[in-house]
């Protein structure tokens, strides 16, 4: 009996270390279910990396959402699509999407399964249509059998295409950084990292809240609009003046891989980002939709960067389950 | 034995009857005349000939006031007049019909069947259904055509433009009539040829759409 209780206690402890078996217990409950059908996930992964989604078969999701960059875009400040057409934003990183309710920099999309339709139809991105994509998939040799594995029959329709892509994306969970190891009691921060963490909690946590390092909400951050782009952010969706120049707060995980920063990729390194926040905080003018009002010194900046580097998750970046699928079946 | 058989037969037919769905057809008119999509018609009030190229909208299946949780939707496309109906079942007294797809459905419903995003009634750039789409032209009798395209949508604050029709005394002879007179007069007077995104204009437009519906006879 004693042995049984011990075994039971051990099992409970193990389970409590990882919520649901795929994310830490200190993560909040995801807003969407994490994927369970490996065939759907594999199909989504195939589609994600396949330029068949674009009009000229040259651009895939991974063209802008590179796996080695936290599924962000690092070639350029502004992402580009077919025929080198330049968009007006930098493609955001894709991970921990199950904990988000709004997608795109302006929160235009509020359900992940519908998100893939936006770039497919955008003339500056993939320049195609879901109808065209379906026709191409139906004609291909490999996809009907993959749809059969995932959904039970070879029928290919828009719902299945976008569901599969979303299932792959929901499986992109990043939770193995040094910060996570510290949270799990496995390692400790260095002195500088600890200082940086304390400063982070003082200056940054209200928008970039732990443990996801984003509140998932939209906010302004006193970034002056670039005249050439005049990107009004959330205002273009709601037309509410209070939403002018508000953008989705990105997660600060994997920053070493996801440069450049901000919705238009204007900052190529973290120093420039912190310089911007330092300038707002030290100007005494307070904020535009932010809560940064306390001064940041140069020493503070270095410490904060040291902490931010603890949020890099190399295990996620190089996870072979997320990379280009060389295999034909899962 | 025979009595049992008759009893079961009666039960079976009454179950069948209870499950039988009626349909509510929707007719497109301009005042007292039928309108056909793709065919020019004359408006003496506007002193103009009008062509409707496209007219589609979402209507919910009729539901009762306390039972608004799981709505079903039907895409009505007036280019195919025989498909312009919505089924209903076992309804009495006051019922509601939504014009447009509500926020719960926009956020959660599988994108299949009438909610398939390939129908041309889905905004991919900002996920959400177009509640009501009308495209056409005022031909003005001149060489210049005044084209218009009104894609009216929006389901979330502050641009929720879904409208509700409240209907009493629905019978098997009832049908819904969509009279384009008010809407086309509104479009002509607006001087705005396009409404293509959610906002104040779309909300006003949807109110005009709502006022264009009536239950007949």
C-alpha cells in the first residue's frame, strides 16, 4: 500500500511539472487545444513548407516564417511575397499560438484556422486564392493520400487545408529556454541576468508578461509612424481613434533568432529597441498607450539584454519535428 | 397484432411529420416587380435602368428568442432563385432571423458548407463573413455606368452590423420579401460607390437592408 501511494505521488509530481504533457505547469491553460492528430499536424507541416500555396508556386509560409528564426522573417525589415512584392510589415514569429486570441500585427484575425487565408489571398504575399490552392492540391500526387491519413478520405476542401496548417502551427510550442529551466529549478540566473530580470519586471512585464512574455493584447509604444508606410495598426480594423498606432505585443522569447524588431522591422538589434524605450522613459513625456515612465540607464539596458537572451529556446529552433519535412509520411 | 401494427404506424408517421421541415422562401422585388440578377430593370422613381450583377446574403435559420445559442446559417444567392429559401422546423409564435453571421459563428464555427470561405462571402484579410453583398450599376441611360459594390459586414465591437428580423405569425404560405427600392435609393443618394469593409457606413447600410425585408402575405 505504501509503495502504491509513493508511486502515485511520484506520478502526480511528474505530471505537475508539465501541464498536459507538452507545456510547463506555470504556463496558463491554452486558449485553443494543442494538436493531437499527428497526421493532421504532418499534413499542415507539408503545406506550411510548400510553395504550392502561392500563385506562381514560389512562396510558401516558410518563405517569411523561417523555422531557424523562430518562424519570423529576418532577411528584410519588410516581408515580401511573389514577384518580390514588398509588404508593409515584418512577418511575426510563430510560436505559442495556442495561447493567443488575436493574430497579425493589428489583431485582424481572431481565429487561427482562418489566418492562413489572409496571406494566400494577399496580392503582396502569395497572390493566390484558396480555390486555386485546392485545385492544385487535388491534382498533386502526394496530397490526396495525406488528406486521407489526416481526415479519413481524400476529399480536399478549404476547411481541411486551413485546419491542417493551423494544427501544425498550434504544435509550435517554445518553453525550453534558460528562463524556463530557472522556473523549473534546474539552473540559476547569473548575477547580471538576475539584475536584468528584476529590471524587466519593473519596466517591461506589464506588456510582456511572464511566462509567455506577451499579454497577447495590442498597445502603442510611442513608435513614430514611418511616413512611407503610414501604418495605423489596429485603427485600420476598428476605426477607433484610441487604436491608432496600436500593434500586437509580440513575445520576447527567441529574440536572438527573430530580429529585426517591431511591426515594420525598423530595429535590427536589441540595443536599438532599448534605446527607443530609454528615450521615451527618460523624456518624461510618459507614454502613448504604454506604462513606461521610469528611467532606464545604460547599465540597466545591458542587464535587461542579458536577461532577454535567457528567453532563447534553441531546442525549439532546432526541433526536427518543426523543420522542413523530408519524409513522405509521419 | 393488427392493433399493435396500426399503433406503431401512427406513431411512426407522427414522428415523421414532427421532423418534417418547412421552408421559408425569399423573393427579390423592386416595389411590385420581380427582380432577376443579371437582368436590367427600369426604375421610374430613380429614372434609371438598373442592373444587379450579384446579390448574396447570409440568413440564419429561424430561431426563438431564448434559443440563440447554436444558430445555423444559409447563404442565399439570388443568382439561383430556386435556392432562395431557409428551412425551419417546429416553430411557433415569435421567431428571429439574423441577417448576417454573428460573432460566435464567426469565431468558432467550422468553415464548411454554407460557411465555406470559397463562396466569395468571406474576408480573408480580416477573418469574417460578408453579411450582405450587392454589386451592380445604374446605367443612367448614358454611355457612363455608375457601378456600385456594397460588401456589408462586421461582427465585432464597434462595427457589429448583424441585424435581426423579428417575425410573428409565420404560416406555411409565408415568404420573405426583399424589396430593393429603399436600398437602391439609398445607394444612389449616398454617392458612395463602394463599401468594402466593416465600419459606420456598413452599419448604416445593414440597417437599410433590414428595413427592406418584410413578411408576406
